[in-house]
C-alpha cells in the first residue's frame, strides 16, 4: 500500500504552518497515512447493504436522520427517497434459515446480524495493525415481512410528515437517532461477554412459560444469541491472524499475529488478562454496536477509558513490564485507526458536516467520589497519543477538569491547546456537570462517575440512554410566535414552491393574544412563557412519533445486552430497558431569544421608543428599505443589553428564560417511559437550516442569518472579554446557591465556544495565566468549553488556499471539523467571531 | 458600609494579562501630568470626558446632528466631525447614537459600583498567582483618596493590588496609596532630563527622586517594585538610555527591584488620536522586530539588572 505524500515545503501562497502529527512509530504512521488515503485505499469500510430478498425490503433507517435537515431532500417526500432506494438496489441477499420468518422481530434481526457479520463480511487484518476488527459499516435489512413492511412504510411516512412540518415551519428538528450512549464496556472488558450471556440465560430461565412466549421472551432470546456473536466473530478473526502468521516471513510480525490470535481466543468472551486484550475487547464489542445499529458511530462513546483500562495498563506497563509504553501506544494507535474508519461509511460523498463529526467520545481524567483527582499514567499516555496523532477526528477526547485537577494535567492541556488551532479535545467541568446530573435525579454518590457522549453530553456509563441529540427546538421561534399570536408561516422556501397554498401563516402555536395590544412588558412576558411551553410540548409530540416507531420496529438486542437494566427488565434499550432513561431537548438559538426579549423590553415597554407594530413591520422588511428601520435595527443590535457580558440586567432575564424552558422539559415523558431533560448543544443547526428558516428577530438579526450557538452569546455581542462571558454562562446555568453549591439547569450540559488569539499563549508566563483562567472557569463557568486558538488572517488564507490547510482542525459546536471541509458561510462566521485578542 | 465616593475613570479591562502578575482587572484613571509623545491612552489627558466617533459603527443616520444642543456636530463626506470648541461633552449624542458609534470615554463611578464590577472576576484572581487589580491611567495617583480606598477594599478581600504610575506625582499622594498596594509598576522612560522634558513635557528629577523614595519605603516589606521602560523608536529606544536606566536601577535602586520590563512600541493608539482630532506624534513609526527587541534585552541585561524581560507587539 502506498503512503501519503508528505509535503515538506509549504506552497508559496500559503502563509501558515498547521499542526502536524509527530513522533509516530512506523506502525502508527503507516496506519494513520493509510486512513488518510481515503478513496485511494484498496481496503475500505464503506456501507455494505444487505437484504432478506423480499421485494419491498429496506435497509435505511431514515428516522436516524430526522435530526439532519440538510439531507431531508434525500429521504423522499411522499415515498422512498434516494438514500433508501439506492441502498436497497445495491443490497446483497443473505440466505436465511428456514424458520426465519416464524421468529419474533428481535430474533430475526439478531439472526440476520449474525449471518452478515460472520458469513458475509470478510474478516481482515489491515497492514501492521495490532487489533482485529475491520469492516463494520453495515446497512442491515429491517427484517420485516411484506405485511409488516407495508405498515412500517405507512408509519414511517407519518413520522416523516410530522417532523417535516415541524421543521419547515421553523420549529427546529426532532427524531429518534442512534448512537449517543456509553454501553457497559467496562463490565465486559473486566468480566467477559460470557457474564452477560449467563445473566441473560438465567433471567430467561426464570420467566414463566407465558412470559417466554411473549415479548419478554422474544427480547431475551435475541439478547442471548447476540451475546455469543462477539465470541464467534473473534474466533473468525483469530483464524485469519493464524493464517497470516503462517504466511509471514517476518518473525516479529509472525509473533504479533500469533499473540493477536491468542487474544481473540480469550476476549471478548472471557475477562481481559492483559492491556492488549482489554483494548482488543473494547474495539470489537464497540464496532459491533455500530454494525447492529447500521449507524457509523455518532455519539457511541467509550466512557472513562483511562479508568476502565487502568488496572491492566498498570500491571503490564508499570508493575510487571510485560510491554513497554511505546508498544502500549501502538496498541492504542491501532484503536485510533479503527475509530476513524467509521468515516468510510460515506467516503465517496466527501468531507461535509455529516462526515466530519461523529464523536466516538473518550472521557479522560476527572474526579472520584470524594472530589479527588483520578488522572493516572494512562491518562497521560492517551494524551500523548492524541497529541502525536493530531490532527485526527476520532476518538474525540473530552478532558474532565475540577477543583483538584493537578497542575501537571493543566500544563499538558495548555501546551496542547497552544500547539493546535482547535484544541484537540473538549474540556468538561465536573462540579457544574455533576450538579446537573443530581438535578435530573442521579444520586450524589453515583454522579461523580458520569462521562460524556457525542460532543459534550453528560450521561452515566453503562446504564443510561439519554437520547442526547434527539430534539432540537429553535427557541428563537417562541418569540416569533408571541409576536404573531401563535401564527407561523412556512419558512422553507423550497416547500413554498411545492405547496404554494401554505405560504399564508397558519395557526400552529397558541393564541396568546394580539401582541400589538399588550400594554405592559408583563403581558408580553406571560404570553411568551405560554408560547415557549407550547413549543416544548409540540417538540415532544413530534418527537414521540419517531421514538415509538423506532421502539416498535427497530429493536437492538446486541446493544441491549450491554446496557444495564435491559436484561433484568427484558426490554430493549430502545423501548425503555435502560436503568436510566432520558430524552434530551437541546435548545437552539438561546442567546438570540434572550437578546430579542431584552430588546423588546427596553425599547417597546421601558423606553417606548417604538411599538410592537412598528417592530414587526421593520422585521418583515428585514430592517431594509426605510431609514427608520435601519436605525431601529442598529438600536436593537447595539443599544439593548446583551447576554454574555456579565451584565446583571441582561443575565437575570437570561437566567429566568433558562429556568422556564428547561424546567418545562421535565414535565414530559415518552410513551416508551423516557423522561425528557434539557441541554444545549445545537450542533450545526444555529448555522444551518434552522437559521435559514428563521426570519428577522427582535434582536436586530436579519432573516436567514445565524442564530446564536448553543449557550454562547450572539456572535459579536460579548464585548467584555473571556472572563465576562464565562461568568455569564455560569450565571444563566443557575450560578451557585446560598451555600456556594453549584446549580445547573441543563443536566445534559451546554456547549460554550471561545476563540483566542495565539498571542495569549505566546510564553510560559502567559500559559500560567491561561491555566488560571481555566481554574476560574471551573468556579464560574459552564459545563463544557471548546477552545479555538485561531488567527483570523490564517483562516482567511485557508479560505483562499484550501489545499494547504486540509488538516486544519477547528471546533464547531462541540465537534471537530476540518476547516476547509465546512461550508463558506460557516467559515465566514468563524472568521467573524470575536477574537479575544490579548 | 456603602461608599458613594467617586473616581474619574475611562476604562475597565478584564482578564488583563499584561499589567502585573496573574490574571487581573485593570482600571484606567483619567488625568495625567505628563504628555508623553507616544502615550497610547490620550483619552486620559484631560479630566473631562472625551467624545469619540467610531466610523465603522456609524450607520450615517444623522441622529447626533439633530440632538446636539451645541450644534457641534457636522456630517461631511468623510464622516462625523465634532467641533471641539463648541462641544460641551454633555453626552446627549452618545445616548442617542443607535450604533454606539459615538462614545463618551470617561465617567464618574462610585467606589461601590467599581468594586462590584471588579469583584465579579474574583475567581480568576484567586486562582492565579498574585492575580488581582491594577490601577493605571492616566495616572491613578492623581486621584489619591479614591484610589487608596478602592485598593484598600480590594486588599481586604484578598486581591493582589498594583499601582501603575508614571512617578510624576507628589509624595503626599503616593503616601496615601502605597499602604494598600502589593506592587508598584514604575515607569522609567528616559534618563536624560532634557530629552525627558522634550518627550513628556516634564523633566525627570521628581520621577527619579520618587523612585528612590518608594524603594526605601517598601524596603523590608513584602511590597514589590517593577520598573517599566517603553522603548519608542526615535525617542527612548537608544542603547545609551537603556544603559543609563540600568545603571540607575543598579546604583540608585540598589538593584532591589523585582523585575524590569522593556516594552516594545505599539501603534494601536493611532486611531484614538484621529478620533480625538489630535496629532499623533508617532504616526510614522514602525514596530520593532523581535530580533531588535532581543538586542535591547541583551543591552538591558548587561547592565546587571536582574530579571529583565521584553514584551509587547512586534512585526511578524
């Protein structure tokens, strides 16, 4: 296999050098280079569709993508869209056992899954790698018979229509998507899959005959069969390793392959006895989740890996010295390689927002039950691997900081931030995060052991499915509903062309009164409160359709085997099985909403500078066409108090807004018995379609412009520097109570992005000061911080000379993306973002 | 107890990293008795508030013309012009400008209000080594009662305190403030008295005398002194000047200061002068390169002063 060409000299026009991988062993370098060969590689991990052979059989689960509005067009309007049809056309038929169609749906799905993984997909070892587990990007048949398929299609259309309507009227998006969970990997690494198998069998045997014949029995039989798949697959990989070992003339490689075969004969079925086996076990059981869900890994996260693997790392590397640290890093290097091949799924589509931020998250460091720090040598080894492999997208690290985080860790983190354009990890803040976990009902004695999924979403490990990205309401919509007495225009221009009748505003929200007639701010505020509560309810109603649809039709027994609660209850992870069950409502456009309310309060009610009618007229015209509208827009943008400046006037109202919308989420449950909870992630919606669908807002923003991003202030509105915006973020999350205890209204966490100029970190003295800023953030800030160290002129250069910046990583709302792979608009936004130049 | 005493300030800079140790908030006070040719805070020259027009923020609506009671504002092809003779600095135009293109720099702030603002960043001061508050300007020591009370309150709450001074103030004023500061950032700009007068409008005798006086005053206490020297091309940035300042530090200050910072000239104030309709004496000066600053640093180090550093903006 060829390796990538390394550019030693920068092209003449390109002015800046970007971070490069360094100190990689030849093996790790080979694997990294191989990954970046992309479509030029002989081997790849593209989607592989498989069918039962029935005419109407389908593979593509479009409900996974209701939260990706950019691709709605490909999902179809009235029937199957192009994604579904083309995958069906390409699908390879799987020979089914004779009694297949007499089995229950969960069992059928597991039988099909097993057939594909063992018999259809080849088991391959790639180059000099040390971990088996190559191809896993499947598109599996839904395993429905003709009658079921018809009903499925009908219900699918109903779910689609409801979410399209919600979206096209500017409410946001919602859908039951996959991934976004930390399975109980730690338990399986330490106890082996056989423990799960035995537990499931024991549970099944305790069922009454009636239970065995019902859905509980169906699910458990499927889980029991699922529990053996990792063992059977490992055996096949072991055979391949032995074959390669026999063929190998290189004595070292021969021994490696033989050891890999031995490892695979032990794990994942038995407990891992070595560090190498532990990492092998982790990778194999992880990739099988991706394969079962036919979802290439977004948010399927590892949890606190530096804790889970620590005992065996300590034994092998430190105490018994069975392997040296460099070899441990090579094992991890193979793991890094495999994680990234998830992106092969749509490798021919190119680098876009969808393929640039899956988020198989690894949580590092953090506190223990008594606030003590749990960083260990493995934490630092993993950070070294990240540093040496960067820039690279997966696995995405998230470093937990807290009051007792050691200086050593902060030194390394600040150094890594300095070296890279976008910090190669997110920072998560324990005290604020744990307060949120406690708020949602996790006992205090457990909450310290939370970890993050996807980007920054806080969940518990091994027993918690919190549907962390499933509902994404555009909160700015609530103020528009208030201004229009609940009427909503179809804001999707494409849909207007298709359905011209819908151009007229229709009553979608509540009738809260004609805003022009409100006499006082209190009247306006009360109406807004009703509308935002309505919006949460409407979001949940829309979401529940796809949630119930998925629960009934697409169980995942293999994943259920690895999530505590599913076996004991006999219920699938998608149907209410996990011990901890939440669905997260991720508020989008928070600062746009807050700033809009602040502007209305000041100009319409406090100062009476203009009326609601005048404001609405100006908004309808995008503040263009009349001098008075231009002046009004300028006033709204510049003279109203703004969230993000540590200004009490703005932040008190911002905190009220936060409390009202977030508390409302807790009033609802799904039909599958998941509790709704709030968070603020807002992925790319603030810059994508939600922004495009939102007309002018009372904060002076014109129609189609970006909304604010997650919990960050409106772009450019924070003018008091990083400490002020940090204090504001902490304040609106609830600040601290009378006893100094942290409050956090958003248990899921809240994404906060800050961009700093490189000059802030130019010498050791300033690095010390930046550490102090981070320690201040622990006290005053939010749950999650992503740091960009960017020079605006560098980004402008990257826009003009993209070829020189292919590996330039920037952080965009909690996920890493390559700067040149994101759209021009978002690029411009990043450039325009206020640079905190010191 | 509430304190309604007021100070005349023109800016509060949070997360300040360049005015003393740790993370700080720097409060800039109005008024100064020197007129340094390179001053990058010309808005501090006069006690009255100064009204400035920021062209990039102006939408050209003409509101200011209508509301100005002094008829001091005109709109010309190149933007807004304020007749400084007519303008009474009433600030009505500022209050009515939709784009915040007109800004009033300078306000009377009560001690309590000021403290409330700086207190918000306590977590950053207390988590950094000696982080806290710096009073700068202009010349904070020209408002001694307010400055002293303010710093006292900061100290009582555990914040590190620093006074950034040009030294051209009376000992009586310094006497009031020094008990409440942990660090004195002391400017030594030019050793030649004639040149000093030429560059800053005043001779340097009082400044040098005060430096020695302060050093003797803080001797044996935990208080520290840093000397700062702005290196301005065509003005202070000469080998002889650096050597003379070094000699002064070693001999007259007994080499007992904690640190000597030599500060590279920056041209960031250019726009400020234009906005205030003042001539900028450093208009044509270029930034140093980092190599040049390294050379100056070497000269400074050779004088025998301990802990010399350079900082500031340089050419790329």
